[in-house]
C-alpha cells in the first residue's frame, strides 16, 4: 500500500503532482495553501511483506527463528537475525531485545524516550505554594523536600541534552530562605509564649 | 552524539516553564524534545523514515497580533488617568504587550508543520513560523534526500 498525502486542513487526498519542493500548492477541496516536501520513502510500497527464506543446511540461521535464514547481524549484540526480527533504527539494525535495552540505557547511544526534570520538581515545590498564597503553609514541608531533591539530584539528574544548574541553585536559595523563615517563626512563637 | 539546535518554542511558550518544545538536528535523525512540566519526552524522526513534510499557513499570527495590540492599547488608556501609579503600571504593561506585538510581527506568518512517516503523522511546533520552517528545510531536506537515496532498499548484508 502506497502512502497517502492528505490536506492538513480538510484531510482530503491531495494529488502528489500538485507539489514542487519549496513551492506551495492549493488543496482542491478546501483551497488552503499547502507546502509539501515529498521524499523517496513516500513512494515505497509498505504492503510488500518481508522476504523470508528458509535457511539451507550449513547456512546461518536466525537466532530467534532457527528455520529462517539470517540476513543481518544485530548491531548491538551481534546475533543473527532474519527479516522479521530485524528492526531498523536509523542506520542501526537491532533485535527486539537490544531495542528494549537501549530504550532504558541512559547514555548518548541509548534510545531513551523520557527523563524526569528534578530541577523543575524542586523549583515547583518552593514556588507553587508561595504563588497560590493560600497554600503557603505547605512550604514548611515542601521546602526541606525541595532542598533534599536539589542536593541529591545535583549530579544525578540525567537528560539527553545537558541542562544548566540554574533551577537547582534557585530552588536551593528559595528553600533555604523558606526554611529560615519557618525556623524564625517557630522560634518567635516559642519565645513569645514564655 | 552531538545535537545542533534547529528551533525552539516561541516567546509565549518560553514564558511558561514546563511547556516547551525544541527541535534538534542529530547525525541521522531529528530530535523533538517536548517538555511537559516535570517530564521531558524525546521523539526521534530518522531521516530514512520521513515520507512527507507538510506546512499549511495559518492566521494564528494575525490573531495573536490583534490580541497583543488590543491589550497594549488597553494598557495605554492608563495614560489618561491622572495618577502616577496607574501611569507607571500602564507604561509597564504597554511596553510588555507592545514588545509581544512587535516580536510577533517580526517573527512573521505562522503555519502548521507535520512530519509524516509510515506509522505516524506528528505536528512539529518549533517550526511553526514560515521563516523558521524555510530555514529548517534548507538544512533538513538535503539530509533526508541523501539518507533515503543512499539507503534504499534496506541493506541486506548477507544476501
């Protein structure tokens, strides 16, 4: 099945010959201006099933399907793979196990798909209750938690692209300020009652 | 792997921490980083998988232009009030909305950009200004063409 080009506005099919790279065309149905860059991958027939051949004797067979002929080794673990088991990830060809591992691997070669932003969490804990005013009293708990998160994740936070420590610094300063405020308030109340 | 920043989210989104999207250029893919408050999501679009990139002009920039100018004019009404505090506040807000209006106009027309692969169509927010889109396409298009012409059909090393 060949891929379909549809209008982003009305979802009607668009004729491919309407578009020249870098020049806008108009959708015949809704008349909206559409600019489309069509690449060779678009013309590929995706309905053609992968070619599977049985492995003749003395020939490399797939690690997962011992009857099928191996066509590629996994770029990560080196296992022989048949057409079914080969997963193309960019220029790499991987087996399902390696793909699963790489999605957890927190380094540049990995394929991790999300990461937590502990600097935002720490900053959120000290700013959100103050901004709402009504929940300001919560900072008695959230400020120490924010301080702990900032110190603990200072060097432990991992992101695919490095982030500055600005938010951590801000969270530490604000949490220290709030802790000092609460200590002062508690001390004042305690001494005032005597 | 080194990444080069192609485009970031607009001025309005930059002001909201935790709602940013950025597009980076990698060696064999584009990396879309979507920040949703406390989590960062990474979406990779490999050059060899992209089938079509579409852009459709929208009137969002005119709508925002109208909103910013209306707010700037509204804030400028404070100049008629004979109160120094009101005038100072009004000046601040007029400058703020005026800056947003000018910035929006300088950035130019907006569009909706979509990347289509065999399995999904994804909206790419960081390229949603015609100027950013054209500039980005100048870099991306030759890379996708080269990757797809060099890699078709998928390599079969033992065949």
